[in-house]
């Protein structure tokens, strides 16, 4: 988000208004010259290109012909010497302002719907981001800006030690004070700004940007996450009948097998190596099983960060205010190693990443969520004749079993719903 706040320059801190006033007038005068000259040079540049095209059938490669890669470079390099009062960054910004104006007006100018831009007196002075710094005087609550205005040549001409001016800003009402406070604390960042004169007073039109805190989530939208054997993660949404995302479990499973077989090989080896290893002194001895444990931990850490980020990103993308996960106590038996190894950690990572974004995480009892038809509510163990597919014995809905479970998990208050359905 970008905004601008107008702050009156009350006075220079270290000298008379007379000096600052003169400098501002000089710079404003040259700024106007730069703007109008840039427009002329834009014309020149465009005409040159058109003539070149008429002769050669194509537009010139800027760099080869004009020695500049852009209209901005073409204008700036000719003007910076001529209008040498202005601090170079600010001058470049002024050129950019005119070039942008030229480019946006060009079509209408060529159609004759708009005249060529011309800058009158009283135009604002550009001041780039790096030419402004802000400080807060805690003692008296004043906000002070340091403005870098003069080129080195101009500074020498004026016999000054510095081209910068420290000025007192009128912080005005509380909303302006809050903005200044946030700028000084770094919560907001100021961007390219301008200095303008209104009547007899000078103002700093300070532009700034900040991040919008979070996406507006839709409170009724829930993402359900099923954790299974075939797919470690399967995502579905309560408000959508088909939308789904899944993570393939292959890499976890492959890594697990690999690790298990190496562990076994080492244990077998250990039998034969016997006490031979120990004789070389305890300091250099590295337990190979420990190395494997570290490898598992690293792999899990990396993958779980990756997976949890994906889950939260998908919830955010679809503006879900809530993610529902299955309570882990429901997972047990067969693939116990894989479950213990991964899922608890994965859920923790999903939870904290979601909460950072303002998405709430609710754990639901997954009981019967794999046997219940998300479409008609029929609960029947015969719905799951095979591991991977789901075929409802009542309504005939056929779908992926993990998708069906994730759909059930995404339903708000699913535990209560299943309890009620079980009674009837
Ligand atoms: Zn059904």
C-alpha cells in the first residue's frame, strides 16, 4: 500500500530560512527547466527512431545508435551537466517524471487529443528515497527530516560544508504523528517524495509504503487436511466439490526404506566388526547409527517445512480462515514408523505457519471420516472396499478415498455430525 502525507517544513534547524528558501527556489527553477527539456529530448528521441525506421525498416537498437539504452538515459546524460544545482539522484527522478508523463501521453499527443506537456512555475521538487532521512527527538517530541538537496558543485558555489539541510517538520495531528512514528521505527518505509510551496509555506509531501497485514480471509471457508498412507497429505475444501491438492508420499517412503535397509546393514556389520571399532579410542569414534538418525532428522525437517508451507499457501490462496487437521491419536498401527516420524512434526509446522498468517487451526477427531460419504452422509465400512477408492453403498458416489476423507474433515462441526449420524 502506498500513501503520501503532507508535512509543513517549519524551519531549518541550523541556519536561516533565507538560505534554505534561496536554495529551494533555485532548485525548483532548475527542476522546471529539466522537466521541459526532457520533454523536448523525448520528442527528439522519438523522431529519431521514426526517421531511422523509415530509412531502415526497423527501430534502432538504442544502445548502438544513441549510446543510451533508454529515453531516460538519453535525456539525463545531457541535462545533468547543464542543470547542475540539483542533487543527482533527485535530478534523475525529475527526468523520470517527465519521461513517464511523455510515455503515458504519447498516444493522445499523436492523435492530437492532447498538447505536449509543458511545466509551469510552482512545480514540485523531486526528492528520492535516499535523499530523505527522518529522526525523532525524544526530548521535545519533534520530528526532523534531513534533506539532501544540493549537488557538490552547487554546494561549493554556495560555500557550504554540506548539501543537506536538517528541517523541523510540523507533525500536526495524531494521525500524522503515528505515520512519522512508524516511519522512524521502520514499520513503514518512505519512498520517492516531493517538496512543494503553497502560498508562502514549504511542505514535504512524504510518500511511504507498508505491507497490508493479511489477506481478508473468508470466515466460512475451511480447508480439510487428511493424512494418509498413500498420500501423506490430501487437501479438500468445505465450499468446493472438486478442488483438491495432494502431496505424493513416494519420496518419504523411498527414503524410509533406504534408511531402514542401511540401518539393518550396519547392525549386521556391527556383529562382525565386533569390538574392533572400540579399540581405536573413544574420541574419534562416530556412531554410524547416530549419523543415520541425524540424516533422518534433517530430511524430515526439510520436507516438513516444504509440505507445511504448501498446505498453508493453499489455504491462503483460497482465503480459508480455518484449517482442520485430524487429531493424531486416530492414526496408529501398520505404518507406525512413518507416522511417528513425520506427522506430529508436520502438524506443528502447519499450525505455527498458519497462525502467522492469521489462519486458525482446529483438530478434529478423524473417526469414521474415511468411512463416511461426504456427499450423502452414509457411514458404512463397505464404502471402502479398497484402500484407494471410495464407493458409497447408498448414493453411489465414487471418488478417491483420501479426497473423501479430506472433504469430511473440512466440514465445520464434523465430529458432532458423525455422532448424530451414528445414533440414527
Ligand atoms: Zn453417499
